[in-house]
C-alpha cells in the first residue's frame, strides 16, 4: 500500500516529481521463503512501474538480507529524511519510530 500511495502522490501532485525521493529498504529475513519471494516480486514490480512513469530518481530500492538494518546505516538515514514510514508485514514490538524521533531530535540541536 505504501508504494501505491507514493505512486498516487506523484500522479496527483506532479510538482513533487523532482522534490521527493522514496528510499525503500526491503529487509528479507529468510524465514518464510515462499511469502518473502511473493512480496519481493510484488515490490520489485511496483518500484519498476513507478520508476518507468516518473523517472529513476524518484525511488531507491535496496534489498537487505536479514531482519534489521545496522544502527550506523539507520542513523545516517534518519538524519537525512523528513518522513519515516514503516510498514512491516509481520512484527512484534517496533522501537524504530522512537529511535527515529530521538535521532532527529539530536541532529536538530
């Protein structure tokens, strides 16, 4: 849904084409191979469709094997982003939003 919403934003508001970039980190834990393969295929299709419509610069997709992004990479990402949108398929307690808020707060000082 997140990718479809981003595509709709670019369709409805063309002014944002050169002003917004979606950075998608696709974490692949490797625990549910069949489900993951289907999800990865769908994400790749949507990313390709968005890039074909609006240009390669509106979207960056990185597939990462494992269930977490290393802390140094997360903090670097948090410091250059304006919006955090996390959409896990299966997850328990998620502390990433709190980490994002603290990182943004620390970088604004």
